[in-house]
C-alpha cells in the first residue's frame, strides 16, 4: 500500500511515517514545513525508494492534484493541522485556514482522484482524518469520551478540528468517499515541539528554569505515547471500516500538576543537579488559559474490540523513554526550541 500522509514531518506525523515505512508500505510525506515540522525526524528514510517528500500546502488545490497524480496513493492519512490551543487563542485565522479550508481542499482532491480509479482500487481506497478528543469539550469527573459523545468544542483549535471531522463524514455520506475519523487523547514522546506541556516542563527542568503550571494544576489530560497512536492509525487504515469513528487512548488521565511532579522526579533521578536541587521547587502557578477544559479521558474499548489494537507502552514506561530522549538529544532541542523560546501564548488574543 502507498499512503499519502499529510503533516508527515510533524510530531505525530513523523511517527506515523516511520511506522508505515517499517511495515513495508510506501509513504508520500506531504508537509508545508511550518515552525513545528522537522525533517530531521525522518532522516533515516532519505534515499529509500518507498519514501517521497512533497513540500506543499494542503490549501493549494492544484499542488495536491499534481501530488495525487504523480504518486497514485492507495490511501490518505490526514494529520496536517495547526494544533496548539494557546496559538489558536492568539491567532484563530490560521487554524480556520489550515484545519477547515485545508481539510476541505484535501477532501476535494482525494475525491477527484478516487472517482477516477479502477473499481477495485476505488473500493480499497481509504481516507483517515486524524482528530482530537478536544472536539468533545470538557468531561465531568469519572466520565469517559465515547464515539457517541456529543461535540462541544470550547477553543478555536477544537472548533476547527470538529469542523474537519464533520466535513470528512459528510464527504462519505454525500459523495461516497470511504472515510474514517479517529479521535485521540494527548500525545507525548520524542520529537514533540517544545510548546506543549510535557516537552516544555522537561526542558525547563533540565535547565533549572521555572516550570509553569496553568491555574492550580487541577486540569486533567489523558496521555497516549505517540508510537502507540501511530500503531493505532496504521491499524485503522488496514482494518478500519469506512464511516466509523475510532477513539484512541491508553486510559492515562492525570492532573497536570501530577504530570509535572512525575517529570521532576524522573529528571532528578536521571540527571541530578546539586546546583538546581529538587526540580519540584521550580513549579510556578501561572494565569490559566481562557476557556480551559477541565478534564479529558478517552474510552478506547470500542477501538480495541473492533481493530484488535492495544497500547504497548505504560505511562511510566513512555514518560521515562520521553525524558531520556530529550536528555540525549539536546542539540535537536536547542535548535528547535530557539524558534519559540518556549514563550507563553494564549492569554486573551492578540491577532485576528
């Protein structure tokens, strides 16, 4: 199978590309190479006859048409997106453009390409829209997201991802394009751009800098190791049924404050520093994010049953592997972190 992966140079996308390639599939990596993308994560694939890279914007209909015609893919895994909630508060327009208009443009290109395929290839074609649990809004204590959970996005990011989900489903219902939607919990692991909670805390703790925690740190996020997510997406592509929604999670809901304290303990063990002391003393509570959802938690039992998929990494195993990777890859961290400075965003909106 040859798979066109949008956003393949991103954090989750690069893990998916590596997983597909290791499984013997051909991969066409389509990426605009925005600030959070990094081709260094795919350096090992350079020169492979089963890997191709196309630098293009998914809002560019003509470039997409040409890429489909040139590479003749059997499936699409759509991960290209603006993804940081804080950035969506400051500049929602970019999120509407990429996540909504870009998804529409990609669906149109895929539909035009798919409609011209021979019947056997048309029947086998798949389009998977990779989405987030944030489209469902905030959960009460002890509740879990399921495929039947109503949509209630509360941030510009979540609203644009919800729009992409609905567009994807409507192209299935209206035009027959064989699509699926996946919704995942918060990912963590190697190569994550240092604007999200876990890499920011890891890098600041290593360097002895303040560890910012929004509000009182009581908000709960459900954590999924990125390679487990990639495995689930490839499984959905290979075994999933068009029209279905698959929720992908590892049953790891944790308070943000507990996540930060655990990172501190792991770094204190792996990289102790007399000059810095106990990293937990670096925790600083900062102004909360506007509209901050209180709790997310995914029930993946339907996906496990229907696809036969299970996460392979426990929370503790995945976090230790993540911290170790950042400790051992400081040149990468220094290079990409310098692009953002790990500055605080999303305090109320600065751009249209």
